[in-house]
């Protein structure tokens, strides 16, 4: 960013390129954003794996267990925020949107078929995420924890598999620089892009 000319159109394109790379490249700094949901008066944050980014439709999505607290929170209040940060480029994206939940439909079926056996393991716990335990545990039976199970064995996890799709309403772009930060706002509700004071 230091040595290039940039404008709002280029910045928006660059933001979506980074998001697409985050969804497809595991080493991308945008691969594991922090998302925030709300439960009553409480804000809850957690890290997720970005699984998809669509610049045309302005959507992002990630996988989750439908027994998780965030799933229940999004049923009640679909407002969601995501935070991305690239420490080497000093670029932060704060994204706000509305969540759409997918479970037991064609979207989840197609995604499940592409989900690796090791990733399917996450949906095979007997108890829901955030359940308390007397001992430190993954919640998985030993054979599953040791990946000693088949594709067929993993199919039971589909009932717990969900996808959260975020319809992006805005992107707040920030570039940190010792000589002076830069900030821009991309508003997909009002249909306008604008510079901001950092």
C-alpha cells in the first residue's frame, strides 16, 4: 500500500480479492476471521474458518455446528460482524451483515460432500459445543479422535452441520501507517463508497 496510487474502486476490489483468497488459501491472514453475534445484552466473539466469499453477491460464509450457541443467537438476531486483519499489510476489514442460516438443504448437502474427513470430525461429538465437562476433552470418541473412522461413519455428522451465509451490508476498510492512517467505507445498503477519518 505504501507505494501505490489507490482509489475507492480499487480498494473495494482489493478488499474482495483478499476475502476470496482468505476463503481459498489456508495461509491467508483472512482465512480465520473473528465474528461477533449478540445474545440479549451480551456480545459474543469467536474465530471461524472462512469457507467462501462472493464479490458479485457480496456474501461470505462459514461452517458451524447447529448445536452451537452462535447458531441459536443468529436465529434470534441475525445481525453479525466479522473482523479481518493482515498484520504484514496492516489492513483491517470490519464487516457488518445479516446472517442466513442453512441446514439440511441443497447448499449444506453440496458443502458436506466436499468436506474432508478430518473436518467432518468436528460434527461427530455426542454433546453440543460449549457443553461443560469434568475433564479436558475433545468430546469425540477415541477412534474418531484418532481419525480411525470411515466416510460412511462420518455421515451422521450431517445432521449437525450448518452454514452461516453473511449478506454483507458494509465494509469498513482501514490501513495503518505511521505517516497517517487511511480509512474508507463501502456501504452496500445505501450504495455508496466514501473516505473516512481514521
